[in-house]
C-alpha cells in the first residue's frame, strides 16, 4: 500500500481510498503489464482455493473477457457448471435465470486475491447470458480483460514500470486481500 506522497501517476478522486492502492512491478522479462496468477477459487471460501501453475497474467483493457490458458479452460467451465441446475449450453451460455447462482471467481494475482463477480464475467444480450471466459491461444499467459478490471481503478507508470490497482470510488469491490493457496 502507498500514500499519495509516494507516487504521482494516478487520480485519487477515482479511487475508493488511495492508501489501498496496490503497486506491482512488471515482470522484468516481459513487455506487458504483467505479474503472475498462482491460484483460483470459486466463491468466498478460501478452503476452496486451488493452486494453479504459476503463469504470467497481464491486464488488457482492449479485451472484454478473461482469457485463460488451455490447460485450465475446461476445468474452470466445469466448475462453474456445477453451480447451475440446467448446466451450460454450447457456446458457454447459462440460462439467464441461473446466472445469479454462479459464484465469484477469485484469482490470486500478484499475491493478492482479486474478485471477479458473476456480473463481471456474464454478459447478457438479447435474452442470452454468455460466460465471458475464453480459451487462450497463448498457453503460458492469462489475459485479464475488462471483466477482471471492472470496479477497479487500474493505472500504469511507464517511468517506474509499475502498475497499480485499487477499487474505484463508488465501487462495491473489496480491497484485494494478500494471500496464498493451500499446499
């Protein structure tokens, strides 16, 4: 956490609390705004957390969905399907009447648990509800699009090669929680 005296590359008025801003150094051998995903959980229970292979993950405002490595895509979809009565249809649609049964997905990103709520990763269009999680063609990367960033203020400092994340002012997102996954 930092105070506003430490850095000057953000707009405090857009943050829930500037003291909660988390700063991440980018992975040095990478040119994107990258750190690592090391865990995932479905719902609020830390006991339901799973370790995943530590892989690079970068935030990308030009991407709508969560883009996950091939090795985890089917497993994530299968876990989400268990929360529904009707399952998921081809194309990864969920009955809109069942969308609220889906849990939040929590990602252990940069050593902090970030919440991606079902309303962040399920989009409705013309009466259909689509799960906005896609399979990556980059096996070694997670791409955390706007569904991950929704409700967070994300800022980038090109001079220090750091990026910061904090809940937006007015957002109901919680401050990400430092954590680990069970071994």
